[in-house]
C-alpha cells in the first residue's frame, strides 16, 4: 500500500514537472509589467544609474534609457502576445541614432506606434488627427520621452518649442 502511494506521488510530480516544461518551452510566460524595466536592464546590460522614460499599455511597453548627461541612450520594446500567454515579450532594443538626434516612430502592425526620442529637437506638443478627432499630447521639451499611440491614431504632427514641425523617422516592423 505504501509503495503504491509513493509511485502515485512520483507520477504526479513527474506530470507537474512535464507540464511546467511544456509551458516554459511553448513561450507563453513573459515578463510581468512590474519587472519590465529590470528585465531590460539585465538583458541589455543597462546601468542602474541611467534614467528611463517609458510608456506601457495592454499591447506594448517601450522604454528609453539614458545617462545623466543625456549623451548615450538605449531602448527596449516589449509586446504582449495574442492568445494564451502571460506578460510581455522582448521584441527589439539597442541603440538607434534617430532616437538620439530626433524622434523615432516604431510601428507594430495591429499593436500601435512607439515614439521614442532623446528630444534634441525640443518637442513640446504631439498632435494626432483621426478624421477630425484631434488629440494633443504635451511633452516636456527638456526631457527625453516615450509615447505609445494606437495604430489608428491618424496623422501625427509634432511641434518644437518654437512651433516648428519636427520630422519623425519611422520604421514599420510588422507584428
């Protein structure tokens, strides 16, 4: 009787371990929203002293890390997955010269648009116009920024602190 219980218990433990292994290999467990910054810093070797500008929604998280002098920067973008999954999954990151010089727009089909910038152009206002439904987003012209916009936000126009239009460099990445 005791041997049967041990065999049954061993079988249950093996089944649980197998289930955990299958879930792990199926890549359905991502990074929780609370641990995204920590995960990006660890996986991209970003110093803890660097500041971060970030924005997050249900579909995406974008982060821009920069040093105190705002001379160097790195970015990370995480996406949630469709279907059965938990958390966010790293999509892309690193250094992009357009973020250091101007505004970079990274477009993810069906997910949204991430605007990232060290704000050398001193952007202070972003205006989206979706069929006459205008939305104005205020930005601190002295600070780097990250803004997430829905894919159907319409036209995007950015203005600097002198009311000049700022050019955006965009990249379509698919989903």
